[in-house]
C-alpha cells in the first residue's frame, strides 16, 4: 500500500514538472504572486512550486510570502517612484524671476520706474512710465517728452536729467526697468516633443525626457541664464500622458480589445474594470494582471485576481494597485469562445451550400419552364 502511494506521489510530481516545463518553453516562467502554492524569492520575484519542481532551483526561497513582500493592493497602496518626464507629457512653467542681462536697451512699450528727487512739488516724478510706440516717455506738461528707446537705464537717467535741467536746478534721476515688453513669454503649457525637448521659442529648446521635475527646472534655468540674470522658474506636470496601463479584453475567436488609460498612482483593479463599464457578457470572471519584469529578470510577474471575492465579498487582497505598464487581462467565456469558433468553421460551408442550393433550384426552374412560361 505504501509503495502504491509513493508511486502515485512521484507520478503527480513528474506530471507537474512536465507541465511546468511546457509552460516555460511556451512563454517563460509565470509568477503567481498570491497563489497558495507560490514560493517567493528574495529578489522580489515569486516563483511557483511547479517552476521550482521543473528547474530544481529553490535557493533563497520561503514557503510563505511576508506581508511586506506582497504586491500593493487596495488597503496597502504604495507611492510610485519619483516621476520622470517623458513624451508626450505637458509641463506647466511659471516665470518667477526673469531679468534681462546687462546691458539691456530700452524698447517701446517697456515699463520703467522713474523717480526724480527735486521735482516740482505740484508735478512730482515718481511712478511707472510706459515707453510709447515712438520710443519716448512723457514726463508731464512742465517737463515734456524725452526719447529713451535704444538706451540703457544709466543712459536713460542721464537723458532725463539733461531734459529736466531746463526746468529744475539739480535733478537726481533714478530709472529702473520693471517690465520688458519685447521679451517672449515662456510661462504656460509646454508639450514634451517626440525628441524629448520642450520649445522655449527664441530662447531655444531644452531636453527634459527622463528627468525629474527638479532636474528639468535646473536644465531650463541653465538655458535661460544665457539671456537672463539668475533666472528663477517653477515647473510642474500639467498632464501625465506618458505613464499608462492597459486593459485587454479577450475576444472569443474574433480578436482582443485593448484600452489604454493614463495612470495617476491610485488606481486598483476595480477602478480599471469600472473605467470600461465592467466585465462584458462575452467575458468570465477569470482576470489577472501581467506586470512587466524589471530589467535583467527573465520571469513575467502574473497576479491572479479573485473578481468574485472583490465584488461580492469586498475582499481587498487581490484588488491590486495598478502600476505603470500593467496589463489587466480579462479572459473570454469559454462557451462563448467555443460557439464563436464553431460559427467561424461552419459559416464558409453554409455559404457554399447556400450558393449550391440556390444554383440547383435555378437550374430546376429553367428546365421545367424552358420558354419562360411559369404558369401565371
């Protein structure tokens, strides 16, 4: 009796090993992170028992998965890594301090701060003055206009002082540039192009793909420093377009449907299925997540989802958090798939038989009524 039991056990193990070997040959090793029969490895990849039985590699494995090694789920969500900008993200840039480098030459429509000590009490000069389109600044009826276009702020101070000496004895003039109207505005939304650059207009383009927000800010400020003195800007991501996940609904013999959605870092399996209106009539409750393996790891990570437990029992253990690049796969109902396969096989023959039957009936009618008289 014991010999028979041992033989049965060995037979089951051999069959399991052969099945696992076949799976490995077809599609790589599948990682069932939450199955009861899984064994986690210390490299973060959880190998199934069948995989270990087939390969014989059970080094550094534990029988039970520690809680901290489980994939993040609804109640155990994790923060995503530091966001890195990629195409086609949209960045929002705000200019905090953009002061042109010296020497700056005053242009029309610039706004200047002009303060004159010793001006007439009834007509003080202390405020903001805009350079008119003809390049002059009107200081008032008693002082008249003075042409400042093309001058530096120091030269503008001397020109105003010479103008005022006709009215004032010792004018003390201070001119400061408040706003340069001739400079291109860089504040606003900027699309990261296919080449990884954002366009700053006349100030050039900056490569930001693969950078964090802080690195992108430093790169833009470095580019602007060629035109401005100690520029300060702020950058934020306006639209997260580069990080996505996929929902694949298996079609019963007629192709799969793929939906791609941007990821915000808070989505779960339930959120993903809700975004496409739920599980369709041609699908069953067999769902899993295929997670791309890190570089250098040859195993695919597959996380089976217990859909009935999530929806009917509010079980959160398999309501996993969606990560960038995840594939949420919804398997097709096997009976519907079988019906579709049979339909695809039978349809060509139905058409052939239909054409043959129609042709035969036409020939019979022509033979019975060769002269076209049908007895009407």
